């Protein structure tokens, strides 16, 4: 039998079912007895080490009192696809439970978060006053409030986390005055401070690197603890896309090449400080 890869769908489903169980004050032992499963099997379902059968998901929804049709359909749809890897794309109109498809959860769970954007500071490193005009220009009016809320949740998840953050920032981002000169200066000072406090490793990709693999667009790479595989993330006009094995290997290779082409940490912070001085 082929070994099961703890997919993103399996991780999200396991977390959601665990939260439902805990909210109802039920123990693993009690629920395992209800399913006629071994205690360790239920634990492996919730940790995504094993794929949970659809029939068990149905029984758990009955036990947990989940009767809302939309919620049941979402859970069953994911349960039926826990084996799927490759990619999971969500259109902006998809109405999925925020606790289920959650960047903040991934960021908090990751051992390392690697970021690249070819034209601006990556979102997890953005100040609120820098992010607000970005959200205003890149989201339809009806989605801006949700975009700002997602940004705040992401920032909250990264505060005090053990997740190591690495970023390759294109040199053009040091010159693009998003929000105005004062906002850009504050944003660059924020990058410098993150670097100097050891809260992030930031490398600048020089403008004279004309061709590089990051030209295909911005992306995030979540490196998760074993036994979970890395997850790539991209967000564009068509919506968000989560990429798993084996395609995520391209994200891993691309970030490695970008980091190799970028300046070193000391040289990068020096260039950032020089640009701050020019804006003062």
C-alpha cells in the first residue's frame, strides 16, 4: 500500500475536527469508542498522519451536532480529496470557512516562512500604513475589509512565533513609494529593524540581476515540521493557490536560486539604510 502523505487538506480537516471535539468537551477515548476505532487511530486522523474515511467524518458530524448543510458539504468535500496533492486553488468568490483555509494557521505552524515579491515588500513584512494602499489598489471594493482583516490576523500569528522568516526583496521595492515617501521610509526602517533584531533575514535582489526565476511572480514558501511537506502559496487575480508535492519543489528551488543571487545580509541592510538616508 502506498504511504499516505500528510496533505494540506488532511491537516486542515484534522485540525477542524479536533477543534469541534474540544469545543464539545469530548475526549479522544469517548469519540474513538463512538466510532468503534482505536484511540491511536483517531489521534492520527486529527494529526493528519492517516486519512480519515468519509463514513467517519459523517459520524463525527452527527456526534458533534454539525447539521448546517454548507458546513457539512465543505467538510465532506475536503474529506473526499484528502489524498490529493499538487495544487489547491481558491477563487475570490469561494466561500470557505476562514478557520479552514487560513494563512495565519500555516504561518504559525511553519518552521520557516520564505517570501519573495518582484515589486514590493512581501505582505508579512508590511507595516499597516504600507499595506492599506496596496489592499486598496489590488482588491475590489467589496473585498478590501476582508483583505485588511486577513492581514491583521497574519501579523498577529507572526508576533511571538518561533517561525523563522526569510525574504528576498527586489531592489525596486526600495524605490517604489507606496503610500508616499514617509510611509516608504518607515517601511524600510521596519525591514532594517527586523533584520538587526534577528526577527527576519532579509536579502535584497540587486536591480542588475536582469534575469532570475522570480520573474514568474511573487510567492510564499512554508517549510513545515516533519512529517509534513513544504507548501507553496501564490495569490493573484484568479485567487489563491496552495501548492504541494511534487510541484512545490519548484518553489523550493526558485527561492534557493533567488537567495543565492541576492546580496548578503550585511550588504542588504547597508543598502536599505542608504535608501532610508536618501528619503530623509
